[in-house]
C-alpha cells in the first residue's frame, strides 16, 4: 500500500511506501511485439487505489487492438474485441488519469472473467470425476479425454 499523500504517477517524484521516505517509482512498461503500434502508454499510479505496479499500454496490432499489462505477476497481452475504430477515438478526449482507470477497469473485468470461468470449469470437472464420468481413450496422437453426460 502506498502512502504518497497525493495522486502520483510512476516516474514522477513523490512515491512513498511508508509516508516518511519519498522517491520515484520507476517506469517499467510491457514490451511491444513486432508490428505493434503504440496508441497509449499509461504508467502505474495511485489516487484512491494503489496501482503503482500496473503499467498499461494500448496498442494496435495487425488485426486487433491489444491491452498490454505489466504487473507484479508478469506481463499479459489481452485482445480487445474491437479494431480500435470505436474505442480509441473515444479515449482521446480523456485525460491520462481517466484513461488509466478505464484501462484498469477493462483489465479487472478480463481478470475476473477468467477467474470465474476457471472456477466453473474446475467445478464441472470435479463433479464429473466424483461421478466417474471422465472417460479416456488412446489414439495415435495421444489420449482423447471427454466427459459423459450424467444419467437421468
């Protein structure tokens, strides 16, 4: 948790983790892939929520728009289901803080959706295993695995 005392963007002086010593949190953006065109680069910050560890980049790839995220767990590349035609111009009227928190919200929605999907899938497979409905068969390329439907 940061104790900056005021909203601080990474790369600017004023970051404090204890409220006593102040420094600058280094800017550490996610790497661009070949062919990526940088649209927005939003370093981590605080201001109601401590997000110094999250650096976002919005990039245009060959086909899609991607949200690149670097955080304490590593880097992520999230495909956004738009070609940038609608979202990117709308973001140009936002200031940096508004844009950052919108990108943070998109990332959070994606992360929470992945977590929910993993939970449901895990529960489905655990139930199938308990009911002994998971079946396997050897095939030339390896093993085929499926779940049989429950019997009424």
